[in-house]
C-alpha cells in the first residue's frame, strides 16, 4: 500500500486472529485499531491449550516476528497423545521425538499476551462492544458500539468469532448446533492433588469414545488439566434433566450414570474436577460459507468459517490474518487487497469446511481418527 495511502482499518476482536492481523500490519507500517468487547486483557480466563502448526499458525507467527518467542514459550512435550477405549486400554500413543516441533502446545492466554505485548501502545480499545456496522458498501463504514461511540473506517475486519456481528454486514448465515456438546471441567495442582489423572493424561492429551460419549483431556501450563466431556445430546440437555449449570453435584450424578460402563480411571475425569462445569455446545456455520465481495468489510477465523473443534480453528484464523495483512501491505487499494485475500482464503476454508463437515461426530467415533497423528482437537477453537 503506498505510503500516501492511510486507510482507517478497524479490527473487531482481540483474539489470536485479530491481534495477529494488527501485529503484521504494524510491521509493514500500516496502522490499525483493534476493538474488543472484553473490559481488559485479564477480564476472563482465555481458555485451554492450543497446538500451532508449522504449515499455518507458525507461518503467521514468523511473519509477525514472534516465532522465536513462541518456541521459547511453547511446550513441545504437549504433542504427546493417547487414544483409549472406554475400558481404559491405550489404542494409540504418540510420543514426540526430541526436537519435534510440528505442533507444540501453548496456553491460549500465553499466546494472547505474546501478541498483545508486541503491539504499539493503545492499539487495542477495550470495552468496545460492537452493535452494528453501517454506512455504504463503498465506504466509509460506520461502527456503532454499545457505549454510544461511533467511528468511521475504510475497512472493517471481522475477527469477532462464532457469533460475529461484523458477519451480518456481508452474510445472513448463522451458526447451527452440531448435535454434540462439550462439558468443560478443570483440574488444578494435578501432580499433587490428582496424580492418577496426571499419569493418565501425561504431558499432552488423552481421549476415549464409545460412539455416543467421549472424553478429551489436555495438559495445560501451570500444572492444570482441562477435560472436555463429549456427548451427542440436545443443546438444552442440562435443563432437560431438570438441572442448571451451577448444579455441580447433580451434573456429576448424571454423568456417572451415563458413563457407568466406563473404566473407573476414566470416570475420575468426569467427577473429580475442581469447581463447576462449563457448558460448551458445538456450533458450526453452514457449508460452504461464502459471501459476495465487499471492498470495505471482510472476515477471518471463526467469523468466516466456524467449524467443529478439530484442532484447526486458531491456526486458520492466524493464517487468514497473516494473508489479509500481507495483501493490504502489497496492494494499492483496500478493495484490491480484500479481493486478493478472499480469493485465497475462501477456497481454502470451503475445502476445510467440507472436510470437517459433521466433524463433531468424529470426536465420538470408536475408530482411531484420521487426525490422530495430524492434530487432536484442541477443544477451544470453536467453543466460545
């Protein structure tokens, strides 16, 4: 983009995709603002661990000048994976070789801090909850925020996740419930308080399924383990059982009944958790999800192609962000850059959407999944 051109770029969402886009733009001398509805960087726990792949997420970090920092902060031992049956028999066990770095793990909060600290001060505007995108398609766009703030932008980048408000400016598509729901549980100080579970999960992840139910456990940093309890159930399954998400004892009793034939070692993952559960039904966008080119609005990550959580969501969001930022740096106009970006991103995301369509069902399969060696689900990518 010529030095004389100073487009106003507003990125909605301070997740990995939005922050990666802002960082790479800044490295190319292009200013962008990031607008995030959360009140600050520490307003909530950012979620579980992520595996960033060499062929997408790590490419984006390299363009962001942060790959060496990622290598220093990541946990290559987190690439260990175990697949078991409900009896607790290990069917598959991957132990990463020394120096293996195809997809090392990093806690989502650690990754976000790495990206945030790389940005120029004032880049992120906290407490900015977008309500709508107005203005003509040719621009400028008018962004209306919940606090009454209205700003103008020459390009609006929707990096605002599954329930994107930016998406409404280019698409009528809405996420649909997949029929599979995750129930999240936390275990703290696991080496001391939960040594059996620590041994079961190892340094990476462990999973088991019987066709209708599953468990996926992942080691996080700081001696934590996060577990996702997978079930093929209606989205309102907790209420249908006469319970609320805060009724921890009631949910535990229900889970013990539903998993009554599973090995005791695996049932501990259902009931020995520290604190309450978190309900995370799995949603996905219709396949394929595309839209007519618009020179002033585009999407990346889950806003563009929400898929089941099979380990690709954050990686694709960061690759999208990288390619959009580079297109803006290399083209003379915003419209040309957006078109070039979407000509690459949309076919790639459509192919991946078709590949992972009904992918939530695979999480419950009793067969060893095809992705056992290419990336177990991270459990966070498409759940928030």
